[in-house]
C-alpha cells in the first residue's frame, strides 16, 4: 500500500506494508510488540514536539503537520489500530501482555471516541500554544554544534507550522469550536512579545546568548549569525502573520461564554472528557456533589488550624491575612527559588522510609520561562528523557514573588517533585520491561491522583511542622476539591467565570493571581482538573482497605511499591492490583 506523505516515518511505513495474514501465523506476543513499536514510531513522526519531550531526538528539526489531510490520516490510523488489535488472539497472550493489550486498546478507543469533537481545535490555551514555542528548547539538547544546527532547521520550518496553525484556528472559528474570548485575550499579549524589531530581542534567540565550552569559537560566530538571519527572515515575519490572523479573525469569532457546553455537542464532549480524565463512569452531577462534600471537610479542618494560631476573625478574613501579610512571602525571586531547592533536597533523604524502590534518574529545579510565567500555574513538572540523559525538572514560577506564599512551598514540592511526579514518572520510565507506551503513560487520574496523594505523605516525611505549612497542605487539598465543583459548574451547569473565581476565593487561601490563572486553566481544559481529587480519593480508599485487611502486616513501603509498579493506569486497574496484593499478603 502507499503510505500517506504526512506519515513519513520509515518504520511506520514498513510496518503498514506487512501483509495481515502473516500476523495470524506469528507469535501473538511478537505481533503485539510489533504493533506497539509501529505506533510509537508513528506518534513520534506525527508529533515532533512530543518526540522532543520524550527525548527521541530524530525529529527535533520538525514541527507537527496540522494540515487537514494529516489530521484525517492520523484519525484513520488510530481507528486502524483497533482493527489490527482484533487480528491478534488475546487469549494466546501472557497475562502481562493481556493487560498491555487491554490498555493499548483503551488508549486508541479514547482517541477514536474524541475525534468527532475535534479536540485539536481547543489545543491553544492561555498557558501553552504558538505564543510560547520558544520554550521548546527546554526539551532539546544543546551540547554540540549539531544540536544548534538542528534548532536552526526547526526555526527555518516554523513559518509553515504557524501558517497551518492559523488555518486550524480559522477552521475552528468556522465550526464554532473555539476557546472563550476571555481566555484568548490573554494570548494576544504573549504573541506580541514575539513581535520584536531586533532578532537579539526575540525569545528564540535565547540559546544563542551563551554556549557550552564544547562549541568552538568559530562555530559560535557562525551559529549566532545564522540565528539572527533565520529569526529576522522567518520567525518574526511568520509571527506577525499569525498574530494578524489570531487578532483579526480568530479572536472576534471566539465565544462570549466560558463553558464547553456552549459549543456544538459540548455536553457530550464534556462527558467524554470526564470519562477520559477520571477513568470512571461518574457523572458530572456526582462529581459536583463529591466536590461539595470535600470542600466542607477541608473547610472544617482549616477552621481548626485557624483557631490553633489564635486568629479570631472569619475564615475569609484569615484568607485575606494570608494573602496580604508580607511575613508570608519572600521579597525576591532568588529567595523564593532557594527555598524550593532547600525543601526538595531536604525531602529526598527521607524517601526510604516510605518506598522500597527509588528512582535512578535525578531531578533538578528550573525557573518557568518569562514568556509563559504570568499566565501559568505556580509550578509544574517536566519528565526525563527516555534515555535518561535529560533529568526530570521541577519548574517553579518566580513571577511576582509577592503572590507566592511560603506556606505552600512544602506541599507544592512533594506534589511536583518527590515523592510526587518525579518519583512516579521516573520509576515508570525506568521499567524497561514495560512497553514504551506504558512507560510514558499519562493517565491523568493516576498521575495527578498520585501527586495529590503524595501531598498527604508530607506528614509521614516530617513536613508541615508549622501550623501555617499544615494550612498550606489543607489549602492545596481544598484547591483540588474546589476544582470538582467549579469545573463541573463551568462546563456542565452554566457557571460564569466570575462565579467560579468567587467560589474559589471563598473557600481557599490561594492568592487571587493564582485563582484567576487556575480558573482560566479549567475553562480552557475541560475535565482535566477533575482527575486529581478522584484519583487521590481512590488511592486513599485503597490504602485504608489494605490497612484494615492486613493490620500489623501492612507494610507502607510494599504498598507504595505495588501502586507504582504498574506505571500510570486507569483507576480500575489500580484497584485490581491492590486487591490482588492484599490477598497475597494475607497468605501465611
């Protein structure tokens, strides 16, 4: 058969050309592994940005193809995976491969189910999109001359990508599947930051300001001159054209409402996203009620801490004090960054108390780039590369340190670094016996559920000794409980943006700057925010079940090792895994 031009990866094309009858005669396990590898290579070829994040460098000089033919070919290829899976006799597989088979099928069933809603139309957000493509360098190596030449080739290819992205947004506008205007208005100033007069002032020039020692002086001059040329001739003009389309065509077409319900098939799309992110059959109404109950529980615990520190006013007045009293904030970005570094390194030596198996891949701390810092969250995590050469990174937001409270540093660090995201993600990627799609699995309810569960582990690790730090932990738990209420409120029940902001401010001590950024994130990313609490509650439920069933035989280290052994999987698989472990531990 003839492979589509847009799916140019050689391995993928070769795999597609294999005759189907040959599969029937082959070993079922080998067939399955071949399919896994074929699709891994296809995904890298289709999305070079994902490839860069994973540390697969062969596509580092490219951008994704966003043309209609490419997207149609991707959807067709996703559907074809399910047909190819049907040709593999599941019963002939080992138990481990049967689980791999089921998880792989679920992944592609999710893609096929989402495709009619055109999720690609909603990819642009206030915190990520074409406005911050310069941050792609965070996931690319810059160690030798060839790495810089690769980045230059990627920059030269940027005009085509931005042209395709502009066309994608025009299709979204025509289909009335846009982001809300209030969110996209935050993107325009970010795009305008790219419209500089001098190449040296462009965020894309950042990697050419300094070079590692391995780059000879002669090459530095050539690379710098080439960078100035490609930025002046390709990057800046293409951003001017894209910004014009964004400002004059897409932005006016964006909707005034904020909920996804007000788009074609919006309620059905939200139901799809709820199932995808939580991996449960919970309805929006049920999740909303769970959220209200969790908000009430956290609120009661917050009142106890407020009494402990001797504050005599209302909870909202206490929130105001926490948001405004200078004693809760560092004066400079450098002081704030040092506090995060100290906390992260203080936690690491305590991990063996809770885990039998620890990661080998290190993590570091980085500052969130200035191009996205004003519009993104307090912190986030970026995973290591597949070869382990790039460590994991805990990114912290130093923009306006006066709105980054000291009392949230411990709880944020355990979530984003260890024992949260880095521990879980590094361990998963280091399990080379698992297929690559599982080592890099991002099942939201598991990944973020584990991160939120890890916040509770701060007590086991000796953190939260100060009552304000304990209040910080409760604030972060409340933050995720509030998400259940406001996400369903916005996207299913017709809440306004201001309603959601007010509810958040009323129930959590997060600063207003953080609250607005968070609410805008939920608006732009329907359903994702639900996964944290739903996943955490399941893990807490399973831990309580194990402790009750095993009594003195319960081993917290073995429990955690069991939870982490699967990589990120749906909550149903987590529950099955823990139940099996409990039964095994009961044996004499």
